[in-house]
């Protein structure tokens, strides 16, 4: 695998998750708001801040 920049790596990982049945929501929350996961719904909420 070639060296990826930060943005490319994030895009790769999100695409990988989506291809494997995981959905995600990107939100801009407060800096200390944690990411969440809903295992039964196969969904992640990711704080981009």
C-alpha cells in the first residue's frame, strides 16, 4: 500500500467501512465530544473536530 496523506487515509478507511456494511455520520461537535458507535445499527458517529 502506498503512503497516504491524512485525508486520503481517512477517506480510505471510511470507504472500507461502508463497503463492509457500516454506515457513518460525520459531525462537527465540541473538541472533547467522543465518537459513538451503534453496534446493532452498524453505524458510527464521528466527531471531525
